[in-house]
């Protein structure tokens, strides 16, 4: 019925194990235990969140900013410049170098000077530490309407970025989270315990957020700049707890759903 009426389902869920308010017990049952498998089927409320499907005439040609946090990634700088495609009205590539010891900053300067493509290039060094700090600096410098993150280690191919662009612009989601686990991993591309930890976080986040998250630690994340500003405005709700920036964006986007 929703599909025929021009809507698409965003989320289904169940809530409310205890309909009467009892201090502490209500919180424990309704906010925590109600999400557990089997117990959720005993809840009183079933809900569906839907939204209007985007119309063709509502789709615009957006500008794009691709932020590349780069620390000790000297060997990938020219590859990134060569492989990042032009998307939307214009595309800018923002390198944020983070206190490298292998000459990454100097290589960025040389590569940008030699670059003759049509992508606008911006480069800066972060004053703080950590990937989250680099991403926030990059986003603060971005002039595009769409913000993208591309890890400098190229675990996600730059050639795949237009797929993320299309998913966002055509209304497949407001926050597009990449996954490195769709295809078979190359040998030693991800250590066993990293894979194990990633799968644990995926299961935990899917349960907490009520939406399936395949690869929480995938660096490639895409959203509109206007929505990122909303995440920043609500950051105090969760606190500044994430040195990587992945969970900060995931929780922030889920809160805005």
C-alpha cells in the first residue's frame, strides 16, 4: 500500500514491553530488553517509518567534495589524483595530511603541482590528531553540497564513488555507508582479528540502530553537507568519544532518522 501511494519504507520495528511506567524497570525493559531477539516479539507496538519517494524533477546536479585523510600514504597520492572521477556539477578533492613521517605532505604538494585534471584540489595539514579530526577539518573546508570520505589506502576504489553519489542523489538513503566486505578480500588486506572485530561491531550496531550495517569501519561515507551540519549541532548528545569518526557519523545519522 505504501509503495502504491508513492512511499518507501525506511525502517520497521517493535517497541514497548511494559506499558505502565515503573522507574528503572521501564527503562530496562523498554529501551534495552525490548530490542533482544524473541523478546521483541512480545512487545505491544509495531511501527513502520516511511518517506515519499524522490521524484525525478526533484533531483539536482549537486557539487561534491571528497575528503581524503592521509597519514603515511605517500605511495597512493598520485593514484588518488588519477582515479577520482568528476561527479555532479563540480568535484573537489581535499587532502588532509596528518603528521606523516614518510613525506606524504611533500608528495601531495608535488602531485598537486603536476596535476592537469579537471578536479579542484585543496590540501591542508591538520593541527590535531586522529582520523576524526582530519575528517572534520576536511568537511570544514569543503564547498560541495555532497560530502564524501575516501580513505587514502584505497580499500574502496575511487572509481566506485559515482555509485555512492547516485545512491544519495536518487534517494536510496540520506547517509550512505560503504562496505569492503561485499567482495572477497585479497590475502592480508584485512587481518583476521580486524575482520572479527568488524563483524562484531556490525552486529552490535545493526541491533542498536535498527538498520543493517555491514561494515561500520569502512572509511567511505557519503552525506549531504546540510545533514552533516545537523549531526554537528547534535554532537553533544553522544559526546566527543570517537577518534576515528565512523561511529560519530553513524550515531549522528541514526539520531536524525
